[in-house]
């Protein structure tokens, strides 16, 4: 009806948030025996070598980033919560 149409005009239109990304540095990632594993929001892990990982197309909001690896025969892990903004890119680092 006409009244509903008028009230809809007054409502602000919210556009969906653009995805963002994280550039993660594992400061001692090069000391890991083999590969280290990266987890986002407790999801399935992705294997990496070296010190960096780039995560793209993440929804805006808080994301728990976990990293696991083995250094000198000892299992290590680190976690950090990163806030991704709409369309933004976050630089973050962890040390195992």
C-alpha cells in the first residue's frame, strides 16, 4: 500500500559490506620444520611455508586466526583476533 511505500523510502539503504583481507606474518615461520598450518575461525587448516600468508575475501568483522607448526621438535601454536573492515586490508603478525 502507499503508506508502506512511503515508509520504505525513509529507510536508509544498507549496502552489503565488501570483503576485506589479512596479510599475516609468522615471525619465525621460516624456523618451522616443514609447513605450518593456518586456521581461520576454527575452519579447516591451510598449509604454508615461509613467513607470510595472504587471506582474501573475508567478511567484515572479527576473525580468529590460529597458526600451528613444529620448531626444534616442539609443537607450537599462536592465535590472534583480527578485525577486518569492509574493503580493508589488515596487517597482523604472530610468533610460534
